[in-house]
């Protein structure tokens, strides 16, 4: 999905990006948020219901709390993702 130049300019202005380090930090944070959403969507699909859905859940496989998962990558170093 290509991003328009106007959107890029808005991102730069909104996040006060002035250096490569600023861009890297924004990409790192964005990657973490996107990966978190993907993991939650995968869990929703796997379990067959959304997080906090209480009614009409017909499964014994349920969410049972939070745990911290550590991941190493070239984009994220020792940042934890909370999985539910």
C-alpha cells in the first residue's frame, strides 16, 4: 500500500522528525504496534472470539492473562510484547 507524499509530510511534521535517529525511533515504535495488533488478530482468529468478548463463547480454549514475550530482531532489541 503506497503512501502519498502528503501523508509522509504530515507524519514528518506531526512527529517532529529532524534526524535519521528520529525516523528510526518512529519506525521501531510503529513496527512494535503493528506486530502487537497482528498477534492479537491472530489470537482472535485462532480462538474464534475477540478479546473481552464474554457472551456466546463456546470453547474451552480461553485467554487467561498476560505474559511478557521477549523478541530479538534487527528492528527491535529486547522490547517486550504483552500477549493476552
